[in-house]
C-alpha cells in the first residue's frame, strides 16, 4: 500500500514538473532544437522545432537581427559590447494565438557555446542551461508578441566569427503540436577587429584627406594590386555606413566618400582585396 501511494505521488509530482516546465524546450526536455551543430539530432541532422510544430495550416518564418544600443542593425560585433539579438517570427494562419523560440550563439571555429545571453527583466524570454554546458535563450511561456529581444554580450577579442542559430513557432495554443507552424534560421557576425585600439591611423599605401573631414573624404592608394577592391566604412558600433566595389586597373587609385550625413565621431574605412584587408581610421567633425 505504501509503495502504491509512493508511485501515485511520484506520478502526480512528475506531471506537475512537466506542466511547470512547458515553457521552453531546454527547460522542459533538456534539449537544444535550434538547428545548431551539437543540438539534438534526427536522422543524423540537427533537430529543430519544425520536426514537431510543422503539421498544420499555420505558416511561419523566422528572422534574426543583431542591433546596437541605437537600434541599428550590425553585421560585425565589437568584443565585450552589449547588443540586442532579435528573433522575429512571422506567422499566419487560422487559430494563431502565440509564439515561442529557442536560440544559441556559437563560435564558428569550434562550435563552442559563448554563453553571452543574459536575462534582463521584464521580458518574454528566459535563459536555460543544459547538463552539457550549453545555454539557450527561449520563450518564457507562450508569447503574445512575435518578437524576442535577447540581451547578448559579445565575446572577447580574438574569438572570431559567431553564428546565431534560432528556431521558432507560431502556435494555436491547444497544448499539442498539431496545427502549428515553425521556422528556422541562422545569422553570422564577424569580429570587428578595427574597433580595437591597436590599429594605426593609416596604412602606408592608403591615406584619407582631409582628416578630420566634414563633407567629403578622399581615399588615395598607391602600390596597389590590380583587380576588384571592396570598400566599407564602419562607425564605432560596427554599423556599415558606406560601401562600394571598385575595379582598380592601375597601381594608384583615388575615390571620394561622402561623409556629410555621418554623425560626428570615429570611423574606420576598410579596403579588401584578394582576402587581405587594410584599414584607415578617420574622424568626422
């Protein structure tokens, strides 16, 4: 009799635990399902929300963007800086009542979890850690809004490129997976090495004048390699403010960059050719 009571108690307790952990795959099932390398697999491939929540009339897609403190989208991160990793789930279909997601950020060189997410209340997400050491951001119960803004701190200098992996769904709120829709996506950020203070103000074969500049900046290069060159200008947050592709036919080259619309501050002009990069540091007044 005592054994029967214990078994019944254990069953009720387990049910309550499962119900309490319904809000998040990592929390409830101790699984990562973002599509990232090292996540739970199915038939040898990373398993995502689409494996279950993709059987009904709700159609869903997912987008990842990373924003700086002024809500500008960035393609490069500055080591140690705080960003907003935004997951947006666009879903349509009958019975749509809410949204859920899961996301992780890995270092590309070895797929190491960077553990850069933090839970800054109030919000509609939480941080969940697995026994294998991986940390995920995921929904905190069904969200009525389709956007999740997760605070992310960029890793230390020298980490290299980072990829965000996310999977999300639009659900009908029935408690099961039938009738839902899901989407999956990833986003790569490269390290903005020119944000470090160890870059010279100019390289020997590239100069910028006038520097400081107010309206227009003239970029001049000498002893150059002939071929396609890609020019980009970044502000201190890593946001691209100007870019251009040019075919250089001679060993010297001059191009003008309009800067009148730039805010005052430090900028870095990147010149890329044949996989090699040079930088020129400029000041906009």
